[in-house]
């Protein structure tokens, strides 16, 4: 959560998320790695749970068991997915005034690359939810 001070002077905030102006970029290779990691971790967790080793799996994988009591597997699976994606994805912001895109240079850095649309049409809602027909 934060705010973008665009070169055009507009300030975009995503404090009241989810935001239509922010998102994540994930290339094919990063997506494949993220999916593999998430699938492996969920499979390992489910196997440990079936074997009666749920608590041990959480401790071994540095999760606080008190934060994931029995019956909260959905929360853990959500967090495993977020972790796998966050590790390899880059944040992206779209200025709601001029349409410039700001892409994080690396997942672990507060460094940004700015891209200005050549169309000159301004904000196009690139990150807004797509409504399937
Ligand atoms: Zn702008």
C-alpha cells in the first residue's frame, strides 16, 4: 500500500485496496516458477496433514501454528500462493491521470521504470478488472 507521485503531478493512492491502479507483473518463466513452488508447498502441506503432521509442517516451514488453527487451511493456502507470487512478481502502478506505467525493477527493490503511452490517450485502465463477456 502506498502512493505514486507521477511525473505529470497526479498522486495515485492504493491505500483503500484493492486498487484499480496497482497490480503485479508476472512473466511466463516467473509464473511457471511461482506455480511450481505453490503446487509443491500445498501438496506437501496436504500430505503432512493427511499423515497427522500438520503442526510439524507449519513449524518446519516457519509458520506460526497459532495463526493457522485447525480449519483454516484456506488461509494458509492463500498465504502460500501470495508468498510464491510475491517472491517473483513486480509491482506495477498506472497513473489515473496520464496513463504512465511504473514497473518495479525487481521484486525486492523500491526502484521503478516509467513507461509513457505513445497513444496519448491518457489513462486507459490497464489494471482495472476485466469484465468477461
Ligand atoms: Zn501521470
